[in-house]
């Protein structure tokens, strides 16, 4: 299990307990206790703290988004696990710019599949997908979602890996699309 995935799992456990006690306990205190008990050698404790602290601090906004994009499910009717997986995923989509949106969604789906019910993964995917599409529709795009620009060295390595072959048939195909660097187009 990756370090960040473990952070998310411990964050989920802590938020579950926090939610169970109607947010009356200190969420970060619960997290620190759980890290000490279950993963004392965890390298990225600050990542887990950002998640838990961010969810607790922005709960009203996050819950509002969940309610908007799961209109058939009142927040209190969503299972405690699914509700907190959605909170983590929504937090990562809205407030963590270094985490690509697709990674945030996939990680939340994995948490839902592991700790939730039979249809939790699909439910979480649907809600977080709607949150993501809404962001895109509003023109909000995280820098981590933008295509990465290749350096000259990376481009040379990619070209070397692709080979120098030129297709016998110049018709674009999956192997040789029109923008392939080794396909000469007639001008």
C-alpha cells in the first residue's frame, strides 16, 4: 500500500470516528492517535493532517457540494463510510492543487471499495465525477490536471522509444496518428 493511500485510509478512519461523534471530538487529535496506534512510522503524516484538517475546516462547503451532486441522497442517509470518503475526495478535488483530479477520484473509489458497501465505489465515482465535471464547466482547472510539457531530453527519449519507422500507408492509424513526429505530411 502506498504511503499516501495509507494516509487516506487513516484519515478516513479518523473522520469516521469524528463524524460518529457528531464532530464533537477534535478531528486532528483523533488522527494523531490513530497514526500513533496504527502507523507510527508513517512518512507523510502532514498529508493526512491536511486532509483531516481540511475536511473539518471546510465541512459545510464540502457537504453542500455532496448534497448538490447526490440530490437523491440526503447527507445523513449516506452511510458514514461513504459520506467521509466523499468528503475526502471532494476536499482533494477542491482544495489540493498538487493532487490531479483523476488521482483524487480513483483514490476515493478505492477507499469506498475497500471500506464501503457493494455499490460504494460506483456511488463515489458518480458523485465525485459530477463535482469534477462541474469544476471543468466553471473553468476551474488545477495545474496538476494540465498536460505536462516535455523537456527536450524527454522528447528525445520518447522518440527513441517510438522508433524511426515510417508507415508504408500514410493513412492515420492508432500506431501512426497524423501528429506522429515521424510521419511527414504533404504540404
